[in-house]
C-alpha cells in the first residue's frame, strides 16, 4: 500500500512539473548557457487581434520592460498575430508570437535579446493548423457564472459545456471563420462571428441576457434562477442525471441533504424522527446506491450494510447536488440505483459571505429552543489565483415522536373462500421518544489557479450527535406480560473527507488527478436499558379469538403498576469505523476528424484501499430476584419519609422509579393512554454507581458480531465521446474492477446468553478468509438531438453491488439459547445489474424542461438471508454432527433473476410569460411508477402423519416465493409550486409515496408494507434589502404519520407521529 501511494504521489508531482514546463518552452530559442532576463519571467496579460508583427513585439516589450532587437528587413512585417492570454509569463507570450511568425529568439554574448529568422527547414517543425477557444459564460446582470451553458461552433461537432465556474474550453479547432453560439435555457441565445488563427489560444468572455416577455422588466426570480441552472446542467450532461442547483439550495433550503434529494424523480425517502435520513433510488434500497462528496465516496455509516446516513449533512454547506442514474465508465461501478454527488465549490471572485440563523418549534413535544446557524466566507487573493472558501454550521433539534409497533402470528390456516389465513396480534409496544439531535459541519476548500490548470485542497467534516430517551410499554399476549422499560442511547456519526486534486492542460490534452482520504465513525458509547414486568397482565375475556389488532390487546391490559417489579438491565457499546484511501488519474485527449466529427478519448485508473472494523460489547443481568443494594443507591435514600417498595418475591418495585411529573398528552393522536414513564435520571444514576460495575456480566453473543476487514479495489477504464455535428452523441466505454478482500471474523459456541465465560475458557475465536474477483463493465450512451428543442437519450450500463462486509465474514455463531447457527459466506458473489434506460427531453424558454422515459434492470446473484431452515440431517447436508437440530441462518446468492422497471416523468417550468400576478409562478412536478419482481427464500418444517413409529415424518422445505423488492414504493410524486413576487419568495411542496414492501415474512400473511404517505411543507423568505432577508419554514403541516401494516391497514405494525415543526430566521448575504 505504501509503495502504491508513493508511486501515485511521484506521478502526480511529475505531471504538475511537466504541465508547467511547457509554459517556458526554450526549444526554439538559442539560449543555452545564457542568462535569461528576470523581467521575461514576469506575468503579463495581452490581447491582440490580427496585430502587425511589430506591434505585437512592441506590446510585449512595453509590458515586460525588456528591449527586443531585430533587423526590420529580415522580419515578416506583413504578418498578423492574434493572441489573448491573461496572467502568463512574458517569455511564453513572446515565444508564441515568434512561433507563429517563423522567427526565433537569441541571446547574445552581451546579454542582448535578438529576434532572427528561423533557419530550420519548414519541415523540421510542423506548423500547428488548429487552435482553441476558452473563456467563461456569465449572467449579464449579476456577473455570476452560468454552469451548464452550451457553447458550440454552428454547423460543426465542436463545442463545450461550462463547468461549475462557468468556464468552457473548445480544443482542436481547425483554423478558419466560425459562428459561435451560446445557449442556456431561460436565457437569450447569443451568436458571435469569430476567427481562429493557426495555433491560436483564443480567449472570449460571453455574457447572456435573461429571456423575458417583450416589454417586461428584467427580474430574475430566486426560484426561477435555481430551476434554470438545474435544467441546463441536466440537459448538457452526456448521461441521465437530475440536479439540485445551488441557487435553490441557498434560497429555500431543506432540513437536510436527504430531503433535497427526495424531491428528485424516482427517489423516495426513509425517515427517522420525521426527517429524511436515507434515500431509495428507483426502488432500490440505500445499500445499493453510492453517496459521494466532490466525487469522493462517503464510507458507510450503517453498522451492517453499505448505506450512508444523510441527515448529518446540512444543505447550506453544498454548492449543488447531482443524481446520476446511468453511470459512465469513469465512475465507480458499484451502484444499482444511482450515484448522489454533493458538490462543494471553490471560491468565486470577490469577497463574499452568507450568514443564517433560525429558531424552531416542535409541536409534538411543544418545545422551542431549537436552532440552526450557518456561515460561509470566501475570497480570492494574488490576482485571483488563490481562493479560500470556508463554510460551517451548527444545529440542534428535538426529534421526539410517539410510536406504536406490533407483531402478528397466523391464527389458523386459511379456509375455502379466504384469500389469506387470519392473523392476530402477538405483541404490541408503545414508545414515547425524546430525542435531541445536534449537527455540526465544517468545510475548507483552498484552490490555486495555475496558468494551465488548477490545484485544489478540499476538507469536509460533519458530525451528528443523538441523545435518545425511549420509554416504552410492551404488551406480550403469549406470555401474559406487560413490561415498562427505558432505553437511554447516546450515539454519534462522524464523516471526514480530505482530498488533494489537480487539473492540468498541456497542448490539447487534459489531465486530472486526485488523492483522498475518507472515513466514517459510527459509535454508541452509552446504551443503558432497564425493564420492569407485570405478570398476569391481561383480562383474557376481552381478547377476541382471531383477526384482532393492537387496540384489543392494549385495552385488555390491567395496567397494575403495584405488581410490576424489576426484570432486566443491560449496557451496550458499539463502534464501527470505515476508512478509504483513494488515488486516481484521468487523461482526456480531444480528437477532431473534421468539423463534423469530433470528440474525445478518455482513460484512467483508480485504486481504493478500504478498512472496516466493528466492535460490540454487551453486558446484561436478570433483576428478578431480591436486590437489597438497590435501595442504598437510590438518590432519595436516607431522606425523610422515603419508603422503598418491593413486590412479591422481594424484587424492587417499579413505583420507586416512576416519573411522577410526566403526562403524555394526545398520545398517538389521542388513541391510547401511555400512562407512567420511568425516571431517566434515577435509573441512569443507578446504572452508573452500582449496576454497571457490580451486577452486569458479559454476553459473548455480541462478541460474535465483531470483525475487521480490508478491501482493495483496483480499477481502470477507457471511454470515448463522439459528436456527429449537433445531431448525434455516442459514448462507448468499458471499465474493469479487481477486488481483493481480507477478512477476520469470529466463531464460537455460546451455550446461553446468561452465563459469563471464564477468562481461561474463551468461547469466541478469530477466523480468517480471503476473497478475490474481477469484473468487466461495458457501457454505452447515445443522445440524438434532431432539433434545438428535443433530444432522445439511451443508455446501457452494467453495474455491481458488493456484498455486505458482515455477510462476507468467516462467521460461525452457535446460540444455544435460540438454538440457531449463523454462518458468514466469504464465497458470496457480487450482485450484478444490467441496466437499460430510454428518456425523451423537450425544452425551451417557455416550456422549461419536460422529460419522460423508462428504465429496466436485470439483477443476478441478489443476496438474501436464508432463515428457518432446520438442520435435520447434519452429515447429509454437509455440517458437523453437533449442529444437528439447529436452525440455520446464512446469506445466499439468489439463483433467480430479479427484475426492476419503471417510468418517470418530470416537468420544470416557470410562468413569467403569464399576466401579472401569475407571472411569479414556478412549477416542479415529477411522477414515478415502479414495478419489481424477485424470488424470496422460504424455509419451513413440514410434519406429516404416517402409520409407523414415530408416526410423524419431519422434513425441511426450502423454496421461494415471488414478491417485489423491499423498500420499493409503487408510486412516487413530488409537486412544488413556488411564487416569487417582489421581495417575497415562497414554495408549497407535496410529497406522495405509495405503498412499499418493507418486510418479507415467512408467508404472504406476514409480509409488511409501508402505507401511502402524503406530506405538505411550506417555505418562504422575504427580502428586507439587497443583503438582508427573513425566512420561515413549516414542515409536515398536516401532521401526517408514518405507518406500516400487514394484510390491511387495521393490522398496524408501525405507526409514528412526529408532529409538525416551524422555523423562523434571518439571513445576511454579501
């Protein structure tokens, strides 16, 4: 690994030096052994249009303060020179002029500079017959750059698209006269006549005017500006992409990054505490998608799978968000649904700052005191060569909620005429959750503009702190118990990315490189748990025989707190750390076969070294026995009148630890009375001063979850983009990825979860394994643009999803209490998807952008977890005899194809052409419909009566049942209606997510679904002055709950009310 880093470092340093050396190319000058005047190394700016030879020399002489000597009779006085350069060495400008006029520079013995004719034959040095064109495209009103603008030479295949800084660069242009056209949807097209001289590097700055109704006033509204920017970036992409522009993020920001992505077509959101934390793209779970920051992948934050928690990222820190749904060969291949890239920009020109602060209110807990603040500072120095941008933010929010969860069992088999067998609730839990979430983030981007490139140092840090108090009432019908419990969990998620990158242009080529380190740390240093139990807890006469839900069970409870005593205590710590080292190199070469056929060839390589480790510790103890020390560690012990109570058997009574001040009002919209909750301060005191050190014992079951692994991925690719005029773009390419994984897992036989093993008799051991595989990923993109208002895009891509690292572990875990054996599978194959996309785009200044299209995916070797298989014949099935009778749990590759398909439609437009007051309307609407089909494993034990001893034949049946992909919603719809008028900017948005399969049961009756969700939000801001504004947000206006169910909505498995929230704040930007 060290040798690899050293190699890439030396290669990149040499690349920087090489790309700079060409700026002072002395090969044409006779100066060997001579002293070059230092003034020729000064930086100058020079702009010449067909200037006579003598004028060109005089201009350079005046700007660099050097004297140039020549004989006019020997000089090409009738030659004309065009040269446009900013911030270049005087020597470079001089040699460029001499090169184009067939002359060279000599330094005499006396140190004088002499211009003489070139004496070499004309064939000795080929004459450059092509030039280039570069510059920036900006808004004529504000001077802001316009990223995504299309700049092209009319009637040719030569053109370019502006980057985030609004810069463009068209290379390999044959010398001649052209018509240059610049388009940006929402702006007036600009047409210019230009002349390209042989070898000329022409500079041209372009400004565009916003397109308004004839006779109207040029007023670019805030939301329209963001929409226009997103439309143009999407249109100019050579793949299938959705964009959230920086203007939209800054004007009306969402609560977090997940909420912003959730407004794009084909995306649904998974929520926690009412805010989005993960995204499902095209019906594929978060683990199948990639999340990056400036192209650097964020390591997984989940303790198990490869998904990333997004609610730790504040939108105010971002320049933009891009969702790529059809990958190109220069991107990592490990994404089924898509790649989300959070963009952090470098500093624009001029000093700028943006300050925001807001206060919030949470209706669910009737709390104020929430706040959010952000700051952005940027400036450029040293003639705009050095740029520094600093952003930071801090947020505190109450994310408490009321929750109901329930489990079910099949009461009996279905009878004739019944579609499904009846089910009944087996257990139900009511949760009252208080959770404080605090986010903090910081980023620093430093860039340095080279004469022919750029260097950038980027640093991003984000942390999410969560402090949860979960009080719960648990109703268990099968055991006739009611439990009252408390969990206090403190957790953090830290994400850090650091990268150093460079971009260099030499001759006509472009070379870019990047070295980065990314890490995520997910940990829970404090997880305290107490449970108290009431036995004989239900009036059985109130419980129906079948087909009943949580209401019947909860309302049949006696709720007798006087008979409720201590039962269990535990303490858990958990830590997962993942780190990536990455180095990559890309080379792009322009290719011009003719003015009608042009493109580029791109190739590169990437190496990623990943390390992940998991460490979990669990301590627990039953408390269903007399515990005389508890009274001595009560905070009221010794106080006058204190009476410590016990229940039958001498157990500590719950009455000693109830919070007498608590009252849950309108719990779950008034459906239930939560009753009492436990006193968190009292129980945390008991845990820290006595229980943790004196009572709890270690549980080796959790030790089996520990692992360490390294994963190395070496990749290379080659691709090309060919443009046939403006009509056709073809992008073929292939990527190769080689993966090697070293794993250290655990194996052990745990007799039961209550016995602590001795130090000299460990039951958990390390075990190791390795895995290596390689895959090729061919890809093809085609764009057909027959008119200037329509294009057709097609794509075929092949991608993969690597197995979860914990599934790959060489794990063997026998749980004697549960009578199960769990295996890891180092031999798991990667999951492969063949993806097909077809999309139509219609666009114009009035229409905006209307897109519609479909996609189809075929996924092979999808990984599922096999459960329910009982080992009846260990030897025959290939297991050791000591596993006889245990139930098997292990991941497997699905031998059947999984199919995912859907269609998407989106319309983004503004109505500034309507009469007042409707000309302030801005509309964004998208709709997605999804289908999927896969086969899920089903293992069960079948018993048949026979006529001989033992009169019962027991067999295990391993089969599959057909269903759709988990987390896939049937329908997704987003509607956003904005209105900008004068100083007011407001947006009402609606999100609809249709029915989603959330859990695959052992049989269809036990499948779990997420109910339809419709959520309304409102955002507004009011500009008090050019720099000062007020803003207001109202989220989840209708207090819509999240719900899941089985069979029918009356069989709820989960219901969560998190209420509505409001924020009011002030912002200042300069």
